[in-house]
C-alpha cells in the first residue's frame, strides 16, 4: 500500500490474508517506525522517498494500492506508475485512486471542499476554473500549501488516465465515487 501511513489498509489486508505478506510504503519515517513497533509480525513498512524506486524487488507483489496518492503527485506520476508496474507480478492488480471529472464536480458542488482546496479562497485562479466548468487541462494541478511535499491536489481527466496509464497497465476500470469523492482505477500488469 503506497502511502500506507500506519496501516490504514495494510492492517485489514493482513487480517484477511494472515498467511500472506503485506507491506506498506510511506514517505514519513514516523509511520514506518510506528509499524515496526506496533504491528511487527502482522505487516511491514518500508521507507520511500518523493521519487521512486520503491525498496521492493521486481515482480514481488500480487496487488498494489494507493489511496489518495496519485491525487497529490504533480510531476512524476509516470515514474511512479512505471515503478508500481515493476514491482507487480504478471497479471497483478493495481488499485489506485484519482481525482477525475466526478471529483471535480463534487468540488464544484461542495463549498467547504472547494474552500479547503483553494487555501480558504486565496487561490482565485482555481476558484475561477471551478466556476468556468470542467477540468481546464488533462492534468490540472491545484497548489494547496507551500510545504515541500503533499502540497497539491491533481485532477486528471479520464482521457489522460486512459492514454498515459495504459502505457503501464491494461484493463483499466473506473469505479466513480469508489473512495468517497475519488474514483478508483483498477488495472492489471
């Protein structure tokens, strides 16, 4: 589980597959340390960086997931997709969430969400784009903070996902609203 925090997904998968090996990857050392201390033997955590590769062997996983990760990757999404493909076994499954056209419409119709994404109304260009209609570009980045990481929300048109993600995965399937206001993309290696 890429961006797995302390095991928000991994703990459930480990319960469902007690004989399997479950790994989460996170950029925050505190989460990795927490897993080592409190979840040892149930699932494991590995430290990642802002850039791939993951510290995992090629073709070592049956399933990769990333909840609310690609909705925050603004400049190296293809590098991450290639690396997730690298660690998946043949015919493995990728279960990833995105902000897409349905998410955009959710943002347009939920004032609290639009305000949180626009830095409390300070990102006027984003609010203008929302008011104008659909996602203005195939990949539209909204800066939400000035921090080094986790500083943006990225909206992807489905056409972008179908064109770009198909280089790395096959059988792309979209589950609109499958993860609250995010769409789930399920694909095979």
